[in-house]
C-alpha cells in the first residue's frame, strides 16, 4: 500500500479522516436538531436527524474497514 507522510498507509488515513469528520459532524447535528425544534421546524429537525444517522452509519463503516485492515496487517504505521 502507498504510504503518506503520516506513516500510515493512505487508505487507513483516509478512513480515519472520514470517520473523524462524520463523528464530529454528528456531534454538531444535535445542536442543529435542537435549533430546528426550537424554531418549530419539525421537518427540518427530521432532516437533521436523518443526516446524523447517515454520518453515524458512515463512521461505523469506517470502523469496520479499519478493523479489517488492522487484522490483515495492512494498516500501518508503515515502516520506512
């Protein structure tokens, strides 16, 4: 596997990055749901909940892929 500047293979780094951003966004979406509910916009609150669920599923899928890579020994840190 190609190795980036982090010492981890590019695929692992990419998965970690997507997972991080999905989890961080999921945290922020809770506030968005509350904002929409406080504004009486239930349809928008439902939309934000759906987006939150999608990011949660995305983060979980990244986690599963990372476990597979770790088990195969392809995850890094890479030796130079």
